[in-house]
């Protein structure tokens, strides 16, 4: 799930030519490093590509799922 949301955010930044602040870039880099540790390269690539095509309802549902999982631990 996190990989798909990461892909969506990447897509939005690219579409809008948004530059990340220093702090935002640091968070981005840490998240990408964690995703790379937990996923095979081809799996991560698929998740990121899938995330770039998520619709609004899918994005919201995935974000809520991630949030609920993080509160459960």
C-alpha cells in the first residue's frame, strides 16, 4: 500500500513540477529506502506504477488503511 501511495505522490510531483523542500526530500528519501528494503525491485516498480494511476477513492481508502494499521501496532 505504501508503495502505491508513494507512486501517486511521485506522479503528482512530476505532473505539477513540484520541487520538494529539504525536509520533504529527507522524508521522501527515507521512505524510498524503506520501500527498497522491504520490496523486490520489480515489485516496487509495479506498486509505484499502480500508484500513479490510483483514483481518488482508492487513494483515500489506502491512506485510511495505512493509518489504521499504524494505530493498531
